[in-house]
C-alpha cells in the first residue's frame, strides 16, 4: 500500500498520534459520531496497541482495547480475528479501510467499529489564535457572531426562495421540515418524499382517513418512503427514519389541523418561538433545528413575517447545543470566561465563522481576530 507522504508509514507513528489525541469531529465507518474520552494506555507488548480506552459512540459508552493498523486488512493478516487476546477490542483504528467494511469481526462474535483516522491537520493551529487573545483582552465576540448568524440565516432564506416560488410558503415549509427531520443520514430521501407527495395532496389523503390525523399523516409519509433507500445503520432509535416520519406526522398535523389550507400555518404567527413544533418525537433541540432550518428561512423568503420579527425571533432562540466541530472555537473564544454560544443565532454565526475563516486558515483576517 502506498500512503500519501503526510501520513505516517509506521504503526509506531500511528500509536504516537493516537496517544497524543486525534482532533475531532470523528465519525466511525458505521456512521456514528465518535468521541475519545480516554485513548487508553499503550500496551507495549503483544496484544492490542492500547488497553483501557474509554470512547463514546453516539451516546454509547465503549470501554476496552484499541487496535491500530495502517490498513484494515492488517487485522486478518496479523491473525487477530482468532486471537483471544483481541476479544476485548472496542475500536479498530486505521489509516485506510481497504476492506471497505464498517465493522471488524472477531471470532468471539464481537463486531468492532472501524475508524478511519483523519490525516493530521494544521487546524486547530499549534498556537494561540488571535481570537483567544482578543477575547482575553475583553473583546466580546457576541455582536460579531450575531451578525454572522444573521448572514447565515439569509443564506438559508436564499435557498428556501426557490421552494417558495415553486410551491408557495406552506409547501416550502413542509419540504424543509422534512429535510431537517431526515437529518444528515436521510435528508435527500425525505426531500424526495416532499417532492413526490406535496403538502396539499397529503392533507387531502389524511382528511379521508378515520385514523387520528397525526397517525394518518405519518402513515402516508411512510407509504411514500417505502420504495426509497433509507439509512438506518448507526442511527439512534429516535433518529431512525420511522421515528422521524412519526415525528413529522405529529408536527404536520399540529401545523395543519383538519380543514386548514396548505398555506402558511396560523399557529406560526410572526415572532414566535419553537413551542408550536414541540410535538411527540420532537425534542427541544430538534424543534430548534426546525426553526433555524425551516420556519425562519421560509418566513423570511416568503415574507410571511416582517424582517425585524424574523431577526428578533432568531436572536432570541435558545441554542440546541454546541456542535462538535465548534468545541475548539468555543474554547478559544471563551478565554474571557463568557458563554460563547448561548443561543441559536450565535451558534449559526459560529458555523459560518468556522466554515469561512477557521477551517481556511484565516486567523488574523477573520472578524474576531481583533486589531
Ligand atoms: S479564524 Fe478567527 S475565530 Fe477562527 S481560530 Fe482563527 S482567529 Fe479564531
């Protein structure tokens, strides 16, 4: 196997990297997000490379050993599959997954998740970024994050605009709600459902059913999803496509009750928060995601709410929780002790900052560099 020059060619180099800590976000080959709580202790002899590691995979705690290989096929080539010493391995970390399998099998029956280690990155930079110094000197990052957050909302509204033009504000809202509920795993098939079973016909079908409205709506959505390829592997039960379509049925039935036309819902008056979206299967974080990705962009694009009402509601929304990719930024900007992402708007601003500046090596030229 020939490896790019920037990644180590020896397993001992790989072990050094693992011991020093691999910057996240990390994602297992089966789709779960991985967090390394403790990388384990170098074993220094025969058996797995590290013992006693503590990991978290999408909320599941994994405790055990870690085995490292340059290529995943090394597991079989080295005879680990039948070696009892490797029965407690909970992570197989590799540079290249040449087996293309999401899980590595051990003869004990254990299926071990595979992690392809990202190449070493120059970000976060190996120095204190200027934003940390600026924050420590009392420069408050909040106003700049608010401005960036509002810019990101306008970008989302721009994307919603073509849906509004094609099908009106109700259809656009329905489509973006479904996409948000699909999440990264099933965004595209959920968008297909919205395109092939538009809101108007869906409401007519539900009206013709004797079943409770939420159940009837989700049953028709599931029926349309039956022929689509949906990803289920590696998802938490609450994020499975079936549960998300049930959540969609509940929220759509709330927004468009019996007899309501398929336009902008009366239950979403200007300036409101996520409360109308809090239905069965819709936790607070998911409802906030739906506000940020669906309700507010469509309200802005379709002019269903006055612009100041959209902005006021956005700036008042609580945070659904800091995303993994923003943890380092949160640490740097929080040097002065301030809570960096108290609300959804600043979190969105952080995402734009990260995408447009931090991950492009723009330290010194970003809006938070100071000077
Ligand atoms: S780009 Fe700006 S905000 Fe990002 S790490 Fe560098 S100085 Fe900080």
